[in-house]
C-alpha cells in the first residue's frame, strides 16, 4: 500500500492534512481520523500528532486492571458468624415496613374476598330455594256458589264477580283480578272459583268481611294449598273425634280449640294430657243424664195431673 493513500477510505491523502498512527504507522486523512481541521491546526500540538493512535489500535489496547489494588487482611469473624441470615438480602427499614403494610392489606383483601364469595354462595342457595318455592297463595281467595257456564269468557266472568262484590262489599274489583280458574274436576255442580288478586290488602279485607255474604248463597274463604289442606283435614278429624267424646270443639283461623283451649297437633303427648284434663268424667255425665231424665219425668207427671 502506497503512503499517499488513506488507510481508512483508500483515497489519496492531502499533502499536509493527515495523521500517522504511532502504533501501526498507517496514514489517515482528517475525516477518517475523526479530527476537525480547526482542532488539527489550533488544538493539537506536534507532540499530540506524533503520539496519535488510530481507532483500530486504540480499541485493541487492553484496559487498566486492578493490579494496583492493595491486599486486604482476611476477616475471620465473618466466617465464624456466618449463618443462614447472612444469605438474605438486607433491605432498608422503610422498605421492610412498606412490605409489611402491603402484606397486611393483601390479607385483608383476601379475607374480604372470602367473605364475599361465601355470601354469593349463600345467595345462590337462597335463589335456588326460592325457585323451588311454589307461587305465593296469599293473594288468592276461593269463592263458592258462583254458577259455572261452559266456555264463558274471562271478561264475562270478571263482570259477574265485580257485580257481586260491589253489591255486598261495596268494593269495585275492576283492575284487581289477576287470574281466575275453577278448582276440582268438571261436573254438573258449579265448582269453587279461585280468584287471584293483585293486592294482598284487598284479599285480606275480603276474607275478614266474608260474613257480608251470609244468606246470599255465596261464600268466600282463603285459598289453601296442599299442605294447608292436609292440616285442615287433620284438624277436622280431631274436631269430629272430640265432638264424639262430648267435648266442644271448633276450628278458628286454622287452629283447633277444644273447650276453649288451643290444641297443637304437632305435640301429641301434650295433646293427650290436655284432652284427659278437658274430658268430663263418665260418672258426671251419667249423673247429669240421670238428672235430666228425672226432671223430664217429673215434668211429664205434673202435666198429667194438670
């Protein structure tokens, strides 16, 4: 390679504006040497120009090592006190406190999440139970004595119901009737009519004042589902049995009263005790019957003498 060519760009060198590497003795123009013209003439001294190194030689130069670092004495206490805690990275007290606070908040959030999850499970179970519960019967009443016509449209049936309740209760049920249907199998006799209203208050009012229909040929009562019907049947059986034993038995508000005392069907043992206490003694009934018969005989004898 001729000395008149630049080792970087391989072009002809200027006469004076070039630098020679002190390490590889190659010539470079100022552009390849990354030296400005102003620096070449004003800043660089002749000594700098003689000691100048190209970029390739400068990169090959080894870096300074730690050969001048003094040797420290061996720390024997460190080895004696070495334990597992020394393997843990020590943090600043503030960082440790922040981490504890974050862990505390995280634990609270986990507990709240667990509580919310349990509440959701309970709500889902309640929703399933609600789905299984039959339709509420608190808005229904049963009407007896209303003549049944085959194929009668709903508007005509509702009109007849409105007229009856307006005449005897002075109540207008227009807009209150939600649904009507007959109860039982179809027969020649008029079946009871179930009337579902949209208002519990209206249903309660009609049931409480059902005595307005006495002597009219109509009657109303509360709607009884299967459980209530079974309960009412048991009450009637108990009532008939008590009456056959000579006791005064009535049913009021789905509750059995014998001689003025309320009887609970669920507790059979207490019922037996109550019935034995209420039941009159046979001797007393016999004496009462004998007394009645003697009074009747004496009354008859007096009439004969008269």
